[in-house]
C-alpha cells in the first residue's frame, strides 16, 4: 500500500474543515503542534491501493508567519514536505483566496485547487471556468461543494493521479524588473549553500521578511540590503514590501478576469442585513448580552440538572462499592475508593455536562460567525485593559469554569494577549466558588443585602481581572503591537455534525487532562486526610463526631492546618479555615465539605446548620475576608493543569499560583483589619 | 484623509499604509493594500471600523484605521 501525504490548506472560513471532516469521517486524530496551542488534525482515507494521509492545516491568509497558525503551516510544508497541497478556495471570493495559492506555488509545492461552494457562488452570479483558471494559473482545478460531498470522488482520484504522475509546479511570472531583483538575491542565497527553495526565500526578503538573515554571513546580508536599497530607489518607495504585494494582486486580477464571470450586481445579503443590527451602536451590546445570557442558561439550567444526575450516579457508585465491605469496616482500600477517589474524581466529572454544553455553545458561536462579531463589539472596551475583543469570550466563560475558559483562550492569536488572558481568568469567579459564597453570605449577611453582596463579589472579580491584565500588559507581557484585524465571515447555520465533532474534540481534553491530575491530587489529599491514624483509648465514652474530630486533627492535613494557623490569624481565621483553604486547591467547593467535616463534632444533638456554627466562631469581618481570599486566591488544581498545558510551561501557572495568593492574602488581611476597626 | 474619518457607505482607495512589516503583510494577504478599493460598512467614531473589500468584510481596530491613508472615489 502506498501512502500519500496531503496537506489540506486554505483561508479561514472557506469550508476547509468541512471538507476534511467529511472526507475522513471519524478516522481522525486531533493533537497539538509541538510548543503551540494550534490544533493538529490528521485523518486517513483509504482508496484502492492507496492510503491518503490528510493533514488539516489551520486556516491562514498567508505564509508570512504573522500568527502561530501561519508559522505552523509554513513549518509543516518546509519540514514535512507533503506530496501535495489541496488548496481549498471559496468560489465566491476567489480573488482573495488566490494570494495564498501564489505563496504555495512560490514554495514549489504541487498544489491541487478545490473550488468550494460553487453553488453559493453561482447563486451570487459568479461563474468560474475551471479549465481556463487551471490554464491561467498552471495547476489542476476541481469544482465541488464540500457540504454536500460533491466533487470528492474526483478530488481523491486526482490526488492519486498527481501522486503517480507528478506535475510541474509553475513559476509565478513576476514582472521583469522584479524578477531581476529576485534573481540577484537568489544568487547570493545559492552561493551560501545553506538553503533549499531559493526563489521563495529571495521573495521573502523582498517582502521584508528577515527570517533567513540569521543564517547568512554579514557580508551577504549587506549585499542583500544593498539590493533592497536599489529596489527602493528605482521604484521610489519606502515601504518596498508593497511592490511584491502589488505584483501578486496584479497577477491575480489578470487570472480572475480571464476565468470568472460575474453577471449580477452585488446585492445586500442576509449577512449584511444582520450585521446592520448586530453591529449597530444601539443594538450591539444588548444583543451581545442576550446571547451570553442564553449561553449561561444553556450551560447552567440545562447543565445543572444533568450534572446532579452525574453526581447522584457517583453517590450510588460509592454506596454500591461500599456494600462490598461489612458495615463499619476500617478497610483502607474501601476508604480510598469511597472517601477518596469517587468523591474527588466524581466531583469533577460531575461537571462534564456543563463543560460539554459550554464547548457546544462556543462551537455554535464560532460556526455561526457571531464569534468574530463579539470581538468587534467588545474591542473598544478591552483595549483599555491591554487586551482585545478576542479575550471576551474566554473571560465570560470563566464565570462558569476556569478550565474551559483557559482552553478557549486559544482563539486569541497574539501570544502576549493570550497569556495575559489566561493569567487573569481565575480572578473571574467560577461556578465552583458559588457554594462557598452562599454558605458564608447566608450565615453572616442580612437577607436584604445578600443579593447585592453576591453581585459585588462577581463584579469585583471581573474588575480585578481587567486591572491585573492591564498591569501585566504594561510589565511582564508587553509584547509587540497588535491591532485588531479580523475577518467577519458571512453568517451560517452550523451543521450538527460539525458542532458535535468540535465539542467532542475539545471536551475530550478536559476529561483527559483534568481527569488525570484530579485523580492524582485526590489520592494525595486522601492520604493527607487519613494518615497518620490515631489510636484513641476509651472510644466508647466519645461520640462518633468527637472521634472524627480527634482523628482529623491528627492527620497530616490537620497538622498542616495547625502550622498554617498563624498565617490565617491576621484575617480572622484558625486552623480549620487554613485546612479548608488548603483542601480547596483540589477543587474550590471542597472548602465547604472540609469545613463540614471539621465542624461536625460541634454537638450533633441540636442539629445546627454549618452556617450557624460558623457564625458562633468567626466574626463578620473575618467572613468577608474569607470570601475575598476565596475570590482572589489561586485556582484549583484542574485550572493549574490547564494553564500548564495551554502555556506549555511551568513558569506561568507557578507565577499565577504565587501571585494570586499574595494578592488575595493582602486584600483579605486589609479587609479584615479595616472592617474590624468599624465593627 | 484617514480610513478612520470615512463615513458609513463611503468608498475609497487605499493610498498608503503605515504599519510594521508583519502587520503590513497580514493586511496585504487579506486583500488590504495600496490601490485596493474599500467600502465602509460601520464606523461609529469609536471602536473598530468595518470595511468591505472585494466581498470580504474585515474589522480593523481604531488605531490601525488611523494609520491608513485613503482617497475617496
């Protein structure tokens, strides 16, 4: 069997992924390119005696390495040398798409063009003569409609045909004067004997790209500079990259004029009409909030009952497994499974419905075309914090759960901006912190003020995230200039198939990554919460709760809590609070259950609620300090793992961990001291 | 005049773009370069300017739009 390596490439929003998904079906593998958070999708199609290995490159506009996506694609083509590129082109927008095609040809890779969405183009009155087009540009061209699987058979046949009978990659005919400069630089590059694809590299120099200069000696670099200076003076321009750009567009214009016909004037499309409303200064914000509200309703109103169902399944499982042992059994294995792993891992897995609904909603936003509108609408506000409109969606998701929010930050192209967003997401209060706020607020705050305080907490968190982002962008994460440049694709109805596929591909990561870390942490916490065991004499004189109290004080966790007690004193806490905060590193809501265990000894008889018990021990300023500490302190282990994975380094999660705890501690202590003065 | 000063519905030709090489090439690859014709779809005086060029809609940050010289046709 022969293997053919084919890259599927093209601009964003040309139906490239649809083509890839429908060609490969479920035979795909999604991973990441090393070092960057760009998804790498591979799939295999078997036909006759051939195995066609398809690689779905990210959607890009050029090979100039503006974004990680472009960098990845360039590297792939240079280093992995695919046998062929299937260049997916939107038939209604051919003049725009050809720019990338020309760059592929400059790299001397065989290209097969798939003219996609010809049905839509024809409805718009655009007719393309693919034979003429093929002749003009010098590469094979096929028509099709990826959504309807039209043209697939011909496409695959052609791939095999080209593999068996390789085609010549045509030279792009630039103007004579340009060719002169290109060949002069090519000469120098050739002499240096360091490169392949000489002409492409020569053109890169004329585009202003300096990537190759570091491989050349000073003398050669000076020669090239002199050539560029000559070009600048003969053409009398300062921004010389425009010359090659202009030549490309000139060429494209000629090709399009000869092969395309447009027999209808352009009409305002439905997309244009929708944008009039969605982007108008009056409706944009209300519509945006309505959309976000709907997503929250879906994620939490539909998600929560489902997640409770998951939770009760884990309860059932714990009981079921506990049933294998005799009642009151002290078996460690039983305790590890029933008290450790199932509540710990189950506690996180219970959020699976919310997470998947969240990813589903993001997929809908992306596939429908609204996502890029959000970036536009919110840009003017976010630029004040040193971020751009693209940070909005990840940050909003942070209200639900930091893990998918951190993952969603992938949509931000600029590295610095993405890092800043990831670093501040945990300031935004996630759903898991809600039970803690509710416990403390309902115990310490009068009923009429409860709602306002809760709102205040959420606003404070969001506000803090923007301030910290601003600070980071001014200091550690300055980065380069990064204006918003974003294409607004036509609105489209997403297909269920693509939504499900996208959701699964991303959700799977949550299950894998968060799941493994949580499992490990759960086991460690269980060990700390269980050992060393205490031998209590005269057990019969004590209630079950009292025994539990003595036991828990003696465990590693209890002892650490005691050690940490002085640290939490200045905010009105004691070792129990220290312990609960420590335990909440596993998952925020564990704070409540840990407090519950530690306070369970206080007289079971009068059946007081946890809140009432807390009120007897802690003051109001202390409660406020606890809330603030919970709001600002470092996120849970799963988020830590997600930040580690997404930034591909230990540095950022550790900075986040330390930085947030310092901020939280400062604020909590300050709040406690100040409030104590007045109350 | 600058792109940022155009009103909704106005069509203009780009004369010069004052951007670093990376941003310049990015814009160029999306079809925004010298001599391309653009029509303003949205410009509220604050926030991004939305333009259309050859059937493709693109939003440009305000700061960027103040660095693009245009001539109204």
